[in-house]
């Protein structure tokens, strides 16, 4: 099992930027694919982005492609989500997920005002 702690959420105006971080408790962080998901009020949790173990491969949901960038630093056991050109529809609780460990963080709230 690996514990995940997200940070970096907050309130931002439309068009602004935020960078989310997700710190993992385990040194074997580099052995797992990492994902970001989000859940808006009244909606199901949805996939946002994924990054391979080495960081060499990434994939994004169509709704965030070109605006969000996922990255990781295996030396720091941390995955990031850089979010630019934010829209009100990006408002949600954002969760990181360690795929191979089945672990989830507690979530961090992102609110984008129009």
C-alpha cells in the first residue's frame, strides 16, 4: 500500500493556472503508473491524465488536452498536474491514483470562477 497526499488546489479565475502535487509515501513510487481523476458535484469521478512509470508516456482526457500537463519526479516520489487556461467546468475535487497499488489520495478542491 502507498499513501498519497494531494496539495495545490484553490480558487482561481477563469483563464488562470494552478499546479497540483501528489506526494507518495513509498520509494517504490517509480514502479507504478500514476493517474489524476476529478469529481465535480453531482457527477461521477472521471479520468483526467495518466503518466507511465518512467514519465515517458502520457495520455489526457479530451476535455483537458492542450491545457493540462502531467509530470512526475521519481526522486521526490511526486506527481504533478499543471493546469492552465482553467475553465469553470474544471471545478472539481482532484484525486491522484497509484494504479498498481490501488491507492487514492484524499483529494484537493479546485474551484474556477467565471
